[in-house]
């Protein structure tokens, strides 16, 4: 019921920009530009955990982008899904093309977007699974651009994990190690060598992506890389991944 009301409220109620607060705009042009995936770049945490696939990020997790992601994730502003899904789709393109800047029509074979699942209690509290929703939106953007793509939420939690907030990289890796699995039936999805791209809204230490890649690989999937909307900079607001600013999640 909560998710239904969030959908209706996000569509019909007037709202200020989720990024900067501009009056009566759900997302102003400036903040929408911040989420443009044209500058998606390769990114990785410091230190880089073993088993981390290639990761591409669309933006820094700071200022307007941080506000938009939190509004979607924690406050159920589902009207922001399209913009965030578009940013994620751009990062997926970079993964699928090996870093080359080509449009969705140049992606070649089919793509499977596998979202990193949220904890069950977090989904219950929020009323929705934000990453799954973004994966579906990104797949839709890619299909409308001529690519063959679909979201396949096949990762399952085998056990409960602690809240990751406040944990360092080593603690996060220990917290999620062995926590994910793929059901046996899902292996047929990539039996012909279909490319798998892991997707998430945010990468910090990379622990969740490492575990997701391990689980998909154990089920016979070929993970080409991972795409995220944002990575956190040390100095908030210093542009996008690929800029010269120092960042917690470095990029080139």
C-alpha cells in the first residue's frame, strides 16, 4: 500500500527540485544535467578489493546527485526513477562497450542487467527496492535506444547482513561474504554467453559488487562489469568521475 501511495504522490503532487530545491520542479535542468551519463567514467575504490569487476559511474555522489538519489531511495520520490535510470543506462553502455563511447545501438548482443538486492528489511521500510527499480528503468532506456537489454533480479540473499553504514571496507566485505546466491533456474538466462552487467545506485568500498560478481560467476554467468549511478568523492561537489579532483572512488 505504501508503495502505491508513493507512486501516486510522485506523479500528481507539486514538488520542488529534488536536487537543488528550485520551486515547483521535480528535477530542474541543471540537476538533470548533473545526472547526464555522457561523462560516465571508470571508477574504483581505494583500496580495490579482490574480485571487483570493472565499474563505470555516471556522477559523483555529492550535492544535487546525492540529494536526488536519497529522495528516490529513502523518501520514495519515484518520479525521479526515469532520470536516474537514464544515468545508469549510460554507465551500462560504457561497461558493455569496454569503455568506448558508443550509443546503445552499438552494444551488440543482449545484455542482462542484474541489480544488487537491498536487504529485505530495508525494502519493507522503504516500500520499494530502489536498485531493482533503477535496473528496470535503465533497461527500458536502452531498449528505446535500440539495444537488447532487460533487467533480471536474480540475486537472492542467503542470510541476513548487518547495516553497512559505519563499516570500513574490510568489515563490509566480511559482512556480505557469501550472502548472495543465484537460483539454479537462472543459469539458463546466460547459458548462451549473454553478457551480465551488475547494477547498483552507489559504490563505496565495492564489497557488495564483489559479492554479487562472485554469486553470478558461481552460477556460470559472465560478468562484463558493473554500472552505478554515483561514487562518493572525498571533496563533495568536485565535478564528475573523470575530473581531476581527488576522490574516494578514483576514476580515469
